[in-house]
């Protein structure tokens, strides 16, 4: 297969398609409202479906609303590539859309050049990744549905190209990043009980200041994360004191705490340290406190062979390449529980995402798509070979 | 005057009068609603006025609603003693009322025993100390009015007996405390601007987390106060993050901060340290922050001669005596700007005040009143002597 020349993607078509899809569901400020299931979202998937109905390709919807496309008259197995077609309300033109259009571009390029792997690639535009509507149960709807679908058995792996949606790559001057996995996310509610008291007449030594437990915990979270795992992060996004008056020592306090790390073991360690810290601070402040986990999304670790393969492709393309963790969720997280999976990031200017400020330089959009194409070529060979199947590569 | 025996107060009458006034404006749970100007408050002052209309005493209202009483046919000057007759909504039976009734008891005891200083003592039940109603402009209405009234020139000093309203005395096993002054109170609003961001995709190093500035400031306030002045205190009673979601790095934060200290210089130093701390933390967190003073009540330092005199009386009565600062406001604060003033505290069980849980053991109520009587006898002599007046003490 290495003897076959690697085709170049059609950069102009890629950019034009991105611009085209960005107009479907766009508001006057350029932000996009393709909320899963709304008219614009249907129109977007219809455009994807129609665009892939070119001579020799076959495009179809599954029962969930995912849009797939592949070469006609192939029987699989296929390497799946793509991303999601929906946006958050007022979202950006690259989140999801870029990965979908890049996948479409890769398949069309392979098809047009009649590349040997063209028969073994399928594109997907996932339905409802963002999970905005009440019925979507947190999103990742289309990819989750596939994990229960017989079509899964016809697939050998999954690759997803995405904008980073954060500022890390730009800050480090990176052009391409193979993604090693997706952080797990755990959320907690900290509830503190102290003793409401007159803030004048009650000396420090006799207070049970619930506010101090919450403040000190919030102030300490960053150190706890960093000491356990330098790649982990945390956030205190909500804090409230009761009763909430300047001259009353808070008798109660509440905070919402979130932690993210690439491994479950790191999440476990941070959680344990946090429990210990809360207990110690509460004791010091003569309060009682409870830290209750309210949700947990498990960390996803991508297939090391596929990640290494993608990293090899990226390093061939640019020296500005370092592996990254994804700190946001993706369909790849769901699919990685069933198929060898990896992702590829290009930088997000300023780190902006989910807004009309989403931007990635054109050269990086092109570079990412070309890297996806080359990853597909290499991965198809590896994954088809390793799959227990009687099929023989056309090459 | 020392040759004249010190009379003993009528302890049974003191306790009965406290119980009696506690029934005026009492709710079913025993909490009291003599809110300045309401029917119960008028009834309370009417009871005080009527109670002092005994043979040989003269009781009257001034234009503001303060109730004064003194011996008939005396021409002053007088040492003023008393406290306030109103309560907060659902207040306790000792706040204000105890000091008023103790003063009434002292004058009646001196009058009945025909003590030489009886002609030079006037009692007061101040109108509207608590400042609950919108028209009361923060309270201290009656005492503030007196500072503008010609009657002020007929007075030589002011003594106020009060329950501590905090837990310090009980915690230290004190029975009596001469009060050296009343803390000044300054309030601030801390306003922080950062950058709202995705809590997953934004690494710690690239955040401008307004919540951390507020949390760290709240966590540091106690150390700042204690380092500047071990007797100062502070409180963060309110804290809020914007937009207030678990997965969003706070782009804004707000906190309400209060500090109290016995000297303006200490308040100035704490304020300066706080400004410095906020600026340093904001810089470290890549945020901007402003700390705006929203109110300031000046500290009151009582007359050292009178405080020393009261301390002498207390130490003669009990070894369980230490001077204290008052951390709550009192009419004595206002009067101390015009007349030599001191206060005397008895303990508050559990530190409770402004509720039906107000309690002081009977022996302390009696002890405080007897100490007030002895302070009045000693202070009248000292203050009459030092007043530029041609009057000669009857003794």
C-alpha cells in the first residue's frame, strides 16, 4: 500500500464546504443555531447527505438520524471517520462541522483518486452530540446509539478530527495534536453547616464559619489537582453563603466543584485528597461538611496503537506537534469503548468555542484534513489486518 | 462621700421589673416586638414613665421620645444612666431593657436611701436605638437627638449597663467587664472581573478566574485582621460567582466584606492590607479587582478616667473581671462624642442576642446593677468635681 502515492485533499472544496454549512442555521452575528432536531439541524444533515450523493458514493441515514456515506457496492468492514453536525445555541462554525466536512473531503479525495483504501472508509455526521434539548439526555445521542447497532460489527475503528476548543495548542505553538484520550469529569456539591452568628459580637475563636470552609476549599482545589496530576484541572463555578448578609457569620455554605483528569486513578486520587482537605478544613473551622459526587463521566483512553499511528502522521507533517488530552467531551469517547479510536486536534484561535468567535487559520484546517487522510490510509491497513475477518484489502 | 454607706439595690424589684417589661410586646414564643414607634414600644416607654412617677421623682419625655427621670427639685448637672427601650423584631428581653431597668433601680435605690448623689443622677430610656424602621436612619435616634439638645449641657457624663450580646465573657468566665470603647465598622464590596471560560478546555495557566480572587480574599481576611490587631475581627457574609455554572470558569465575582476594630488606625491598617492583598491576588489570577468602601461607622473610645473608675468598681466586686471592647453599637457610642462615657457588660449565656434565646444568669443581672450603682456613686463625685460648675455636691 505504501507504493500507492498519497493523494492531496481539495483544500478549496474543504474551505468552501465549511463556509457553506456555516450558513445553515446562522444568526445575524454569524453564530449558529443547529440545535439537534431543529429545522436548521435537519437542513444541515440534508446538505451533508445531498453533498455525498455523488457518482459512486452512497449516503444514508440510520434510525437515529446519523448520516453515513461510503463507496457504493462495498461490503465492509469500514474505518469510520467524522464528527457531529449539530451545534449549541449560538455555537460556532467549526465545532463538529469541521470534522464532518474534513471526513467528507477525505472520502471524496480517496474515491476520486480511486485510492485502494477508498472502499474501506465510511463517513459519519453524528446526530445530537451537544445534548441541548431536554430529550437528548446529555448528548452523544447518535454515537451512543451506534454502540448498540449491528452496524458496529462492520466497523474496524474510528477517527475524529476536531478543533481543540481550548487555548493550549495556540499557547504552545502547536499545529497538530494526536489526542490520547478524553478527560473524565466528576462533579460534586460541597455542603457546609456552621453556626449563623452576629459578625460583630462573635470572636473568631468562637465561630463556626461555614463560608470559610467553602472559601478555603475553593482556594485549595487548584493545588490539590496539580499535586496529584499536572494534567488534571478543576473548577469551582458556584459558591453561596447563607443567610448572606454582610454582618452575619455564614451558618451555611454550598459550592459546586468539578474535576477533570485523563485517568480514573487520577480522578480517584483527587477525589480522596479533596475529601481529606474538606474534612480537615471543616474540623479547623468547627463546621460539618459533606462532599457529594453528583455526576461522573468516565475518562476515555484511546487505542495506543492508533494514537501512535496518528502521531507518526502528524510528526511527518510538522514539528509543531505534541500529544494532548481532550478536556471536552466528544463522540469519540463513546465509540472508544467499542472500537479502536483516536482523535486529531487543530488549534482554536484564542481558545474560543461554542460561539461566533470560533476560528482556526485556514492552513491548519487544511493541514488537519490532510493529516486525517494520511491517518486513514495508514490506519485502514493496520486495523483491517488486525480485525478477525476473511476480507482482503483491495490493495 | 466615701463615709456614706453604699446602699444595696433591690434585687427582687430589678428582676420583677425585667419580667414585667418583657411582657410588653412579647410574642407567643417570648420574643419581643417593641419596634421603635409601634404600639408596644409606646406602651413600654409608658410603663417606664409611670414606674418612675413615685413620690419624689420626676419623669418626662423629651421631643424625641426619650424618657428621662430624676429627683424632683434638683437643678443639675446630672450624671445620665440608662439604655434603650426598643427591640428588633423578635428581639430579646435584656437588650436595652436590662440597662434601662438597672438605671431605674439605681436611681430609686439612691432616692429611697436618700444617698447624697441621688440629686445628681438622671435615668434615660432612649428612643429607637435599633433602627429597624425605614425612617430611623440606622438607629441611635434618641441619643443622637440629645447631642443637639440644650439638655446636654446639664449633664456631666453617661454610663450604660448592657448585656454583652456575644459569647466572649462567658467563654472567659467573666462576670463583669468595663467596656473600653465600641468598635468602628467598615463595609466593602469586592468586585472582580476575570474571563468567563470553558472549565474543561481552559488550562489553569490561561485562566482569569474571578472566583479564585474572591475565594482567596475571603480565606485570607482573618489572618489580615489578626496580624494588624488581635482584637479586630472581620467577616465575609456574601460571595457570588458569575455566571455561576459548575463547568464555567467564573468571569466575575462579588463579595461583601466587613471589618471591626477598636481604633480608627487599626481599621485604616486593615483596609490598607486588604487593598494590597486584593491587588496582589488579582494580579496573580490575571483579573482586575476593586474594593469599595460602602459604609463606615467610626470607632468610639470611652473616657479613660471613667473606664478606669468602672474597672475599679468591678474588680472590687469580682476577680472575674476584664475590660472588653464592644463589638456591637450602642447609644454610648454617640454620647461619648459629647460627654465622658463608659459602659459595663454582664455576660450573655451562649452569646445569643436579638432573639428569645437572650439570657443572663440572675446573679449577674444583680451584680451588674449593683456595680452600676457603685460606679454612679464614684463617677458622680469625679465628674461633678471636674465639671466647670459652681454647683457643690450635696455630700
